[in-house]
C-alpha cells in the first residue's frame, strides 16, 4: 500500500513538471543587421523575470523572425527610425483629429 501511494505521488509530480511551461529568452543567437527593405515589424522585448536581456526581434516580409543585436549600430538606427515613424504617425493622427473636430465645430 505504501508503494502505491509513492507511485501515485511520483506520477503526479512527473505530470506537473512536464506540463509546466518553462520560458526562456527568445533570442539565442542574434545578428548584426538585415536588409532594411525586408523589415515589416520591429518588436523590443524588455528584460523579464525569465530573461535578463533586452531583445530586438524583426519580422521580415517572408514571415521569418530574426533577432538583432541590441548593441549594434544597425539596430540602434532601426529603433530610432521606427520611433520617428511612430512619432510622425501619432502627430499626423492628432492633427487629423484636431482638424476634424475644428471642422465639426465650425460647420455647426
């Protein structure tokens, strides 16, 4: 009877340990640069509890993902260009919203 209880506890432990998701860093190897014309999306993953480093992942037009070295000049350039594009888009959106609200007020 004692060995049956031990076996059940062992089986439960194996089940729990094998079903647990162990998260790791996504980027094992990183590259210095890719063709900038092929970049569709840039994601920056800040350090997390299970990964202590910052990761920059780009999605290419052919649906592949590549990890960029966060310290490389190319990556810094891409991140700067991406932030400038986002800033321009948000400025354009706010100008459009302001213009639309001004037009709505003047036409009333």
